[in-house]
C-alpha cells in the first residue's frame, strides 16, 4: 500500500541523488532512511553503520550467499 506524503524539497533532492547511486527508487530510498532511523532510535546502543548493514543484508538475495563451513580445509 502506498500513501502520498509531503516531503521537504531538500530531502527529496538528496534522496533522488542517493537513490540513483544505490539503485533504488526515490520512494524506496526514503523508506530505507526511515527504517534505518527507526531501528537506530529503537536500538541506541548499536552503531548506525551496523543498523544500515543489517537492513541491507535482510533485503539481499540469499541465493548469492556462500555457505559457511567450520572445516579448516
């Protein structure tokens, strides 16, 4: 479900630049920032970079992952 919202022109322009660089749509970029901010506020003891990487990894295609092995071979 999507709902139109008003957003500051400055934030929109910044999201437009970053979205292009990170291969997201502008709404997806703003949503990502909102999720990072929400998680950061809910977990103030975690570094923001950790929160960012965690959210990115949750949305990464799992088929690209390599299985971890405890073998020394």
